[in-house]
């Protein structure tokens, strides 16, 4: 299993944008992203460092692998 990097919420948003996810809105400290054809939306905390468990869950919700995410970073 690949090790997840310690990255900020803004960096997470930029990586997901490379995979076709779009910022729909921001509610408080969370950025909501959607993608055409996907049922789920992603709620990304806009923090200095996103917890690794949270990041792994977001990657899984986006139907991606950790390797794909790290490769796009």
C-alpha cells in the first residue's frame, strides 16, 4: 500500500481537479466537489494538513487508487 503524503486541502482540490472534479461550492471550511456522472460528492476540509484517513476515504469515494492520486500530485 502506498504511503499518503501530508498535503493541504487546497492541494487535494487541485489533484482532484486533474481527474475532472469541479468545485461546486464552499461551505465554511469545507470545499464541496462534484463530477459529472458520479453519484457521490466530495467534501474536502480546507485545512493546512488533511488527515491521512480522511484523504484515503476521499480517494476511495472518488473511485481512485492511492497510486493514481500520488502520481497526479
